[in-house]
C-alpha cells in the first residue's frame, strides 16, 4: 500500500492538469515528488525553500487572486512555526486554502521534537472556520483532498505514515443514512454497536481501537473529519439513556476534542476520557510504534485505559 503522502503527491499532480486555478506551494519537503508537476506547471508549483512563513504568505496571496492553493510541508513547519501567518494571512484576510501536512505527531522520530507536531489540531482549534480532516488510509486521504480542492474554504488535511488496513467511505462518497458503517458528509460513522459506552476513533487510530475493544459491549465510531465536530452523531450514538460514557482516541494531543464532546453532551450527564499523545516530551528517538506504545495508543495500552474508564 502506498503512503498517504505518496497518494497526495500523485493525486495533486493529476489535479494540477485538471484544475487551472489549483496551485501548490512547497517548502522543500516533497519537492522531488512534485518535480514532474513543476516542470509541467512552473507557474503553479512553487518551492519557496525552507521559509515557512513565506510558504503560508505565498499561498494566501495566491488565494487573494482567486487561485486555490495547496500548501504543504511537515506539520510542525506548516501549523506551528508559521502560526501567525496562518492566523492573519488566511483567517484575517478571509481567504481559503488547503494546508496538507506530513509527519503526523511522531512519524519520523529520528528527526527529533522539531519534526513532531502533536499540538497542531489543538492550535488550529483557536482559529475560526477551519475544517480539519484526519484520514486513516490513503484512499480516504485522496477522497478528502479531492473534495477540498472543489471548495473555497479553509481546510487542514493531516497525513500520517500510520494507516488502517482498510479504507472506509468518507465525505460525499459515504451514505448519510446513519446505519452501521455509514456517515454523513462530515459525520462520524458507526463501525461497531454496543451498550456499554462509546469510543470514538480518529483517523489512523481505528485499527488499534478495534483491537482494543474486541469483545467489549461498546459503540465504536470512526471520525476522519474532526472539525466541525459531529456533535449530533455523538448524541445519536450514546442514545437516550440517563447518562453517557465516551472515550475519544486521537492521534495528536490527548484531550483535543474533549471540550467539543462535552458541549455536544451538555444536556446529558456524562463522562469523557480523551486519549492521545501526552504532553511530556519523549526524548529518545525510537520508532513510531514505540512512541505509540509509550503514549498508550497501541491496542494493549488502549484496552487498559478504556476498560478502566468504562463501567464493567
């Protein structure tokens, strides 16, 4: 299976030939992959070098002219380093664009903490009007990217090397019937039904969550679009009982979506446990799988914390 980043490069290169207003702005990352597209469209594939503030500013400037920019680099350099430009050049000026990150929270541990971005979604949460997609499979990344290209709003697509074995319908390709395995355009899909609580798995966390909850009588919801947060879908999943217990498993900073879940369930007595990447910096490089285990995001760690939180 190709990676999400491989798929992003291939599909975006194809879309450049189909969409005359589409442009790609790079900061050296993935420049080799986009070399053929740059030769074919030298005025719409721009590499600004390792200057991330300029990366965002150039993309927003293109948006001001009516173009649809895709701005791409590692998540830490796309959201954290040039955050002021994201806030002002896109948000304050009221223009749209697509930020596509690579690297996730710890995809390349050898790069050190400078190349890790567990706080990217939480940081974007401080801004208005951003749609945030967290695909769990290259096919899902492609579908969400294609839809983003068709729009004019502000979209963040968070790519990772971690992926689920199976792609699931997302966005417009999914049904809105609300039945098991379906989802609305930006909603959570029901993967497994149960009565002992609800676990929301975000993007590439789904396989580990399914393994962790095997044999448990719980709902499992799958989310690839986390902003806007599907509060209505969560309320449907917890049902009309006297209370609700919800666990949200995210591949970035733990607790990022707990406030959104609390707001969705404010009229119902409830408890929410947010699982994800901890705030403590892990200073040994290791491998991605070791970081997952250290943060309790492998199947074993998740089962211990989920069963310890949900009623027996």
